[in-house]
């Protein structure tokens, strides 16, 4: 039997200490299979990003069982401009993970950078530009390339298209779907929008108040939501689409 990319069972997490200690995740049980795209959807403050940070080891005040079976999981953030070094060129930004991984050969690093840039739809001319000279969609392509360049096959995507207009959203979602198939990637896709999750994901988990209130196949959840909160999110997504 193939091991899941990650498996969480009865996971609880907290922020703060002493009297300021606040529980964020409550009894979360969830797993991701290899090659799967799992959407986690909910409003701001529902616990989605905290779950992602637990998977990446960025939140350590946890109880329950959490196993991550994928080396070097990476994260792509909502705001690529905030996650990219504005003082450096795209080429430098993409080389930096390779330098950190101990790739000493400059020519090898450069080949890998050019290969990855092409894979996400960026030309050689973009490598000499700084992030401020790129469009929002191009910056997000750089962020995706940086997440993939060390060979990670598990990517956490935290609202990766919410800062983009509808046309760019569609382009980035198509890119993510293509990369998933070509590279055999597994995604945890965080969003507040069920309609966006529906376009990319195989399964979806709905979160509110730090709990998962419903999860299942994305078609089943979209067509036959059971929980009132899921119905509310779906109505909001359909209203935005309309």
C-alpha cells in the first residue's frame, strides 16, 4: 500500500503561551495521497494556514499524530511580491535554493534555472529582471518555480491565485494542473473560494473554527454539500462567479 504524502489524526494546535495560549486547530484528521490535489477551504481565521504551517514544521505546539512522508515540502504564498527578494533578479532568486542545497557548479545551477523557468512559462529575458518589473502572474510563476527547483513533489499552495485577476487566475490554475501531471506533484491547495478549488482539486476539506466540518470528493461536495457552512461558502462562490 502506498504511503500518504501526509497523514494527520486528531491534530490540535495552539499559538501563544500561558494565559495567551489559544487553540487554533481542533481534532483535525486529514491525509493526502500521492499525485492528489487536496483543497482546504474556509474563511479567514478558519485554521487553513495554521494546518499548512503544521505540515511544514512551522508550528510546533501540537498534539495528535502528524506524519509527513515527502522530503523538502515547499510553500507558495498568496503574495509573490512579498515572498520574493525585491533587490535580486529572478535568476538569482531561482539559483538561491540550489546554492542552499549545495549545488556548487554554476553552469549546473544555471541550466536548472533556465529549465525551470521554461517549465513555468518564463523566458530567458525574465531571468535578468527584478520582481518589480514583472506582472503579478509572472511573479507567481517565479514563486512556483522556486518551490519546485529543488525537486520537491509536495507543494502547499496558500491562496496562490486570490491576488490575481480572473484571467491570470485561470492561467496559473492551468499551469498548476499541467505541472501536477508532468511532474507527479501532490498539492495542498488552500483557498476561501470553493469555485477555485473545484477547478484544480480532487478532494476538498471544509474548515471553520479550526475544525473540518465536511470533506470528500470535490464533485460530491460541490453538487451535494451537507454542512450549512459548506452551503454558505458555495453560495458565496457562485455569487462571485455570477
